[in-house]
C-alpha cells in the first residue's frame, strides 16, 4: 500500500522546489528505472502495478528491486496511471536521490584529456536530456548547467536523457564561479556560434569546455567575451542555423573523435 504521505511526495516531486527540498526525483518507465538501478545513485523506493510482471522484462525488474531490498509499493493500474507523468505509463515509478556534485568533486575525477559540455540557459527539458545523452554517448566527461538551464531532474529531462543523467556528472553552478575554475584546471573555453571557426582550426583541444547556448538567444555576451574562441559547424545548405542539440552533437563528436 502507498501511504498518503508517500503519495503526496510522489506528486510533489513533479515540482522543482519540492525536488530541491527533498533531494529526490522521479524516474518513470521500465528502461529508465533499469538504468537507475544500474547506476550508483540511491533508489529510495518504487511503486509498481501488477501489470509490470506480465512481461519477462518487468518480472526481472521487480525481482531486482526486491533483491536490492528497495521498498516496493504495490498499487493498482488505475492508481499508477493517476500518479504517472506519461500518457502510457509502464507500470513502475521510482524515487531516486539527487546526487551531490560540485566543481571540487568534479576536479577530483578529471585527469588528462577531457571535454566538458557547458549549457548556458538551455530551457527545453527535451533538449537538455538529449544534450546529456549525446555528451555521454560520445565520451564527454561532464555536463555543467548554468543559471537559466532547466532543472536536471525534471521528469521530462530524466526521460530524454535515457539513463545518461545517472552516469554522467551534472554540476550546476554560475559563470563567475565556473570561469576561474576552468582556468585553474587548464581548460580552454570554446563558445558555439554559427559564425565560429571549424574545430579543425582550433589547435590544442586536449582539455576543453564547449559552451552551447539558449535555444533562441544563444550564448550570453559575458560568456562570449571570456571564451578563448568561437567554434561552429560550416553549413553548405540553405538553413541558417542548427538546433542546439544538433550543433552540440557535431561539435562534441569532432572534439572527441
């Protein structure tokens, strides 16, 4: 059974203030919960419906939850649907603990060549999740979210990241705090721009922080003024620019290949 208190908490975690207050987030769906359990993040408890065991995959997931000693609230399909954030829930919602990550901890795990993706006021949770997933896929070391960027643990961000949010360090900080840290850690700052130079012209790219900006306004003037160089993707067609996720994917691939 799900207590009234836990039900209220699960609903409250749809709001950013509640996530920050409780230090917790929601992960919904079989694949997302599988990835969460495979990570080193703490899972506080889950709710699941009987239909989850209808498939072998769902049955294995329930067994994994029980083997880990994680509290599993069994609720009806109707009740789970009322709590779900998606139109077609997959029978399980987990409450995970938001990891505490900062620049000091990040410095301790970054050694040698490294590429960091910096997000300047990326507001769409789908874009955020896709950027994190892309950074994870091509081998970036971390993602840093500056003010104005959507909450990392928004349910839509979590789904769009497809498990990468649980594996890749995500640090939230401000530009005045980040810039001196980047200089201290010997990172070059590359700012994504439609008029920027191709990566092939940049030179030393062993330790790089690639900054991508807001979907409409781009990178702030302050960040651009402090960047070592502007970089971009040469466009041969008629489109004037690329979506932030497409541009970041190409630039990250070029930096890391």
